[in-house]
C-alpha cells in the first residue's frame, strides 16, 4: 500500500512539474511574435522613408530634363517650318495646275455627281436621242462619254472665243446655279445674269443700253456726292431705283455692246435667250437636258441640269477655260 501511495505522489509531482515547465516555456514562445511585430513596426518607418527620398529626388530630375525637352521641341518646330512651307507651295502649285486645265473632270466624277440622270421618259425631246444611253426605271440615262466630250469641246471653244476678245455673258437664273455663276463671273470680271433675262438684250440692245447707262450714271453721281443736293425723300427714291436696276442689269453693267457669246446653264429654262441668240447669230454654249431642244445650241453639253454637283463641275470647267482665254488675250495685248 505504501508503494502505491508513493507512486501516486511521484505521478502527481511529475504532472505538476510538466505543467510548470509548460507554463515557463509558453510565455517564451509567445514573446517571439511580439518581438517580430515590434520589429515590423520599427521597420515600417524605414519603408516610408524611401518614398520621401524619391519625392525629394524626383523634382530635381524633372527640373533637369524639362529644359532639354523644350529645346528639342523648339528645334523640331524650327526644322519643320520650311518643310511645311514647301508642302504649302506644292499644294498651291497643284491647285493652279488644276485650275489651268480645261478638262479637269472625268466620267467617274460626272457619274458621282448624278450627271447621267435625265427626265422622265414621257417628257423627253426625241432630238436628244443620240445623246442618251437608254432608259431605266422610267428615267432616261445620258451617255457620259458624250457628255464628257461635249464638255471638253465647249471648254476649248470658250477658250478660243475669249482669246479673240469676244463679248461673253454667263446666264444662270435657276436657284441651284445662280450663286456659282455670280461668284465665278466676278472672279473673272465677266458680265453675267443671275436674275430674270431682260427681253431684247440681244435683239434690242439700244434700249437695254439706256437702262445700263442709267444705272452707271446714278451710281457715279452717288459716289461723287452729287445726289446730296436733293431732299432725303428724293435720295431714298434714287437708292430704290439703283437697287432695282442693280438687280436687273447689275451683272452686265460693264458690257459695252450686245453679247457675242452666251453660256447658258439650262437651255430649257432660258428658251428666250436661245431664241434671241439664234436670231442674231450669237454663239450658244449650253447645258441641254433630255427635255430640251439641242438644235439651236452650237456647243451642246448633254447632261442633267438639275444636279447641284453637276452644275458645280460645269461652272468650274468652263470658268477655267474662260480664264485661260482671257489670260491669252492679255498676253497678246
């Protein structure tokens, strides 16, 4: 019995000693992570210190590199300036070449502009049959090869007529073309009509000449101050008369005699012009649609006369041709 009690005491003492040992060892093991945390916390400011050093160094590097970049940009700009000037000169020369070529168009350009569309089959003029390719969906289609050849022939003839000093008048009263005609005529210094055609301008020039002289006289008197002697009411009446005459014959105010050549951008609309020109033997260059009569037109341009882009092409080509002729005329003088 004594031995059993002794063994129990030894077992209990060993368990107590083991617990004491564990308790003594445990705090030592838990202290290690606390030291690591402290170490990490202590190391943290060092990591934050690095960016501060970078921030201090970064502005110095930017300050050093900034003037170098600016100098490079200035050098590039100074080197590219003459190149840009050369490119601009080349483009200007190219534009002059395009302007000085009478046939500066193509079938593709005319096709894209819709120049091949005629009128409805029911409204066609049978005399235009030789200029038509056929009909599609009830609408006549122009043969654009004949359109292009007609435009080139008209341009060559216009250049020749202008170079010989013929009196040329541009006629375009329809909404789509009047602005283009006025702009081109003013650029070239050529008489033009964009409002209503004044009847008798060719066949009764003497009467029309009186109207033109009246306009020029009133404008001259107003510019020199001769109208200031009249009352304000009379001056207002003079201004209204000048505006009315300017609208009617303002485009032909520089015309000294009856025109010898008329360029018409819609022969069907300007039937009176074609009729007067045919009676007096005046050369007619005109755009003829599928519903018009080409017999009294000397140089036929068969195409759609309602297409804004097509009208723009014709005005450009004929304007360039006229410019060449006037240039030759000045050179001969």
